[in-house]
């Protein structure tokens, strides 16, 4: 199972393995509070894409397309996460205020698609 959660939300044992998927560390939060197991900067959008998007909902569809294209380079890493999510819960942690339009949403969808492919 794959969950997504804001870094500023309280962690829970139900989160399983918490993985930060931001390029930059969340502002004003300590490592102890965020309680992540891994920080996967390599799975976050490139700085140029992140800045271009700027959390502008009008750019959401294009952001998704560009980010998915970037993630093609990380297919092996995404497949590892897909396999892990079949065995245990993983939570993709992000810092964006918008809970519906952020990289963790795109990443979760892509990993869910890989889980389906791996189950066939």
C-alpha cells in the first residue's frame, strides 16, 4: 500500500516506511519530527520543473506530463518501491500545501501503475 502525507502532518505507525520525495528539506521541521526513513531527492522533480510549476494549478496537467517523463530515468528505483509497497505500507512524504497537486500524487499514481504491471 502506498500513502501520501504532508511532512507537517503528524506521523503514525500506520505510515510504514516514510520516504521524503522533495528536492529541498521542508521548512521549519526537524528530522525527528518528520520521521523519514529515506530522503529520495532523486525522485523529486528537477529544480527547473519545480520552479516552473510553482504550484500553479493551471499548469498541473503539463507538470504531470513533464514529471512522468523525468521519472522514466528512475524506472528501476520506482519498480523497487512498487515491490516494497506490495509487502508493506510506504508513505511518500511531501511539503507542498496543496494536497491534490504535488509531486507525491504523481509519484504514487506511477508506482500504483507499476504495481499493477508487476502483478500480471
